[in-house]
C-alpha cells in the first residue's frame, strides 16, 4: 500500500511537471507574440508598475539591512586580525553576487508571487478566465504574458536597487559606526569587486523573475475552487518560487564559477 501511494504521488508530480512545462511554453510563445504587437504594451506597462515600481521600497529596505547586518557580523572577526579596512570587500561581494539577488527575488516571490496567484486564482474560481476565453481571447496572452514579461524585465532592475542599498548600508555601518577609513574601504572594495560579480547577480535576476512569474501564474490558473483553494495556491506558489530560486542559484553558482575560472582574468590578490 505504501509503495502504491508513493507511486501515485510520483505520477501526480510528473503530471504536474508536464502541465507546467506546456503552460510555460505557451506563456513564452504568447510573450513573443505580445512583443510583436504594440497594442499589448499598455498591459505590460500596468504590470511593470504593479510588479516593479511598487516593489522598490521593500527591495531597497531589504538590501540596506542585508549590508548593515553583514557589516555588524563580520567586523569583529576582521578587526581581530587587523583587516577591518577590507570589510568592504566581504560585504560588497556577498551583496552583489549572492545575497542581494537571492533575497530580492525571495521578497518578490512573497510580495509579487502571492499577489499574482491570488489575482489569477480568484479570476479562475469566479470563471473570469473562462469568460475571457469564451470571447475568443487567449487568456495566456492576455493575462500571463504581460506579467511574465514584466517580471523578466524588472527583476534585474530591482536587484540593482538591492545591491546599491546593500553597499550603502554596509558603508554606513562600517565608516560611520565602526570608524573605518572611508578611502581605504572603497579602495579595497574596488580592488576586490569585479564587473563579473555584479553582472552574474543581475544575470540571475532574469531567471529568478521568470520562475516567480511562471510558477505564480500557473498556480493561479490551476487552483482549486473556493477561498481555501486560492489560499493553498498562494502558499504553494511561494514555496515553489522559493525552492526554485535556491535551486537556480546553486546551478548558476556552479556553472558561472566554472566559466569564471576558465575565461575571466584572475582576481587580484588583496
């Protein structure tokens, strides 16, 4: 009985994966069609305002506190070795390469992903999606592609905001609170942080944004009926986005590290 239950669960997950793959393919196809038709641009602008502009405050606050916390936690260890002036290298590499992109994406998954799932899930439960389809309009093109495109375009931009505030937050604590020399702080940071570090964090943002939008929209389109079904879909969407972000970050960490070691110039010794 246990073996049969496990097999049924596995089969169900494979079916969900297949449906999600078809949904993602349809979304990207509709997104390409939307780009070629300027009449759909107002839908994209609306979603860019909702997803991007309204997320700026929470993303900036997240980045600032990440940089400040890193400075507080790392200062005592570096000061014990007389290396406190190199604190900026540790903070800025960690922020722009890993913590900034990942935490910004997680905040988006909580704020934007839940909102997308709830909105589309409510439309699904109240049969508004079926009404859109009955009028001869593709619901994927009309409802999903603008949201996916907005997330793809704006997640890297929001990551830049998180990185900037993380750097400034770390600088504030290091220089103002711990009295580290400002010139040395920036000099060592410039020596240690490369364009590659900044670029990899922004590059991962495209995939994080795509994962958030696709998973959230899929859960909204396939949620069960009733308020409980919408609530469960929101929870599942956030968990799925969170796990996807961590998994993608690991995959890109391995791949990009191999590319860096193969093609990028050696990092200067500090």
